[in-house]
C-alpha cells in the first residue's frame, strides 16, 4: 500500500486512506444493489432523529436558514 500511496502522491496515512475508501465504495455498492431496504433504514433513522432529537432544532435557531424539524421553512 505504501508504494501505491507514494505513486498517487498521497500525503495521508495509506492504511487510513485505503480503509476509508474501501468502506465508502462498499457502502455505495450496497446502496446500488439494495436501494429499497437502505431507503427504509434511512427513513427509520430519520424518524428516530426527528422524534428524539427534534428539540435540538429549537435551540439551534435559524442561523443557517435551514428547514426546522417541525416542518417550518
């Protein structure tokens, strides 16, 4: 891996870089193969965040101009 990292001109640790790249590629492949179950899992995660952490959006304010968790614009 070190030789490939040098050839690519990487200035990061090759083990961390290639491990992270491999995890990202694996994640993208799984998303492409099974978009339905992954979409359902992300939907469930989003519901959990909105239900359990929705209070955070009240304290955060609107400094970034984003949409709040309660549906306001």
